[in-house]
């Protein structure tokens, strides 16, 4: 195997594990200071399974396809313009958002449902598990195999939990921390480019804030605090379908950056393992939601707005 191929393989590692094994890993990783996590549900629609790519909500949103994120920041969140446009909005008035610097506004709006080019991560692997489950379809029909395990979905359907070694990521790419000067620095400090054979030149913008709570002033961001949040800024600049993971593979490959271990691990847990058997009392067969609720890592504890209720409601059969 040539060196460049080995580098590419070492960037990302997929790991199929049981729910019980993930909880064991999570209990160890809770003590770690080098990982951040993101949970994604993936899709099971009309009998087909599709793994989601790692995009920002802004890049996924069709309404913003023709508006660059930097322009959005400059035209909507810039202090004077934001105050003129939204000073009479009740939410803005109550939270005094018009008094915040750009970064504080951006972080707050991200955690209260506004699409941005920030991708949410968490320092807590249990929080990532909850969000990985949060877009599952509610399960109405109880169907179990002979061993008492649920049989709601095809066996190939899995949630994905991304574990990123942020210390290696920052060092290898010399990543800049997101600042209130984001607009003026956008095309300098945060711009990256890859030029892979058969793919052509790709430009993206990438930044990070591992401890964003410490960089917010003037507002209490309850959701960010409870979710132990971290942010990766990722803007694929109209390079459709070029997601964060593909960029990292390309960048490490192109620059022949060697790694001692994968910078990204993707833990995959089957949908069916997340649910419990209605007939079993064995503690290992508790549903994932039940376990997370005991650990106070469900929407009821992670949000102080309607988003928590929205997510928890799909687990009504697990109560």
C-alpha cells in the first residue's frame, strides 16, 4: 500500500458496535479532553436507508443556496443592521440580542433553531447519542423476534456518532478559532482548498470553537451549556455534497499528513438496538431513551425551549 493510500484510510474509521458497548466507551470518554462528538440519525424512507453527510444546516437549506454565508452574516447579524431590522422582535427584545457582538449572536441563534454554517458538536458522547436518535420515526407497532429484541427496521439501518480528535485536527490544519471578526477574516484565516485528481478544485471555509460558552457575553445560552456544545464552522461554498468528512480525507491525503490513529471514528449502532422489548425486564434491554432519561440527557434536560419537547415526543412508546 502506498503512503498516500494509507493516510487516507487512517483519517476515518467506521466501527459497528452494540448500544451496550457504546455506553461503555462513553463512560471512558467522558473523562477525555481531546474528543468532540456529533450524532446523526440517517434516513429510512420508503424502505430505503441513506447515511447523512456532515453538512451545516445553512448549506442544507434550499432557501440559502444563492446567498453566501459570509454575506448572510454581514447583512443580517452586523450590529447596526441587526438592530434596525429586528429591534421590535419580541424574542430579540427579551433576550437583548441586538446588544450582542456578532459571535455571541451567531452562537445563540444556532442553538435556538436558526440555520448557520456552524455544525453542532458536544463534549459529551451521551448527548451525541440523544441527537443521533432525535430524527427517528416514532415507532407504533411492537414487533419482536423470538429472543425479545425489536424488529422495527431492516438490519442495515444504523445511527452514526462521529468522534473527532479536535486537538489533532487543530494542530494538523492550524485551525483558527471563530471570532467576532469572522466576516473580515472569512476569506483569509478560514479558507481552505483541495485539488484532488478527478474531483477538481474545492474551496471550503473551516474554523472551530471547542469551548464556545466561554466566548459568549451578555446572554445566557441555556441550550449550549446543557448540551456541552462545541462548534465546527464548515461552509462548502456551493460545492454541493462535499461534506466535512470528505474534505478531511482529501486534505490529509493531499498534504500527506501522517496520523497515529484515525482523526474521525464513526460509531454505528443499529436502529433496532435503541428500543426495548416490552416483555423483558432485563436492565440490558432498557431502551436507549430510558437510559439517557435516567442520566438526564434527553430533550427535557438539554433544552429550555420547545425543541426539547419536539424531540422527546417521538419516544412516547418508550415511557
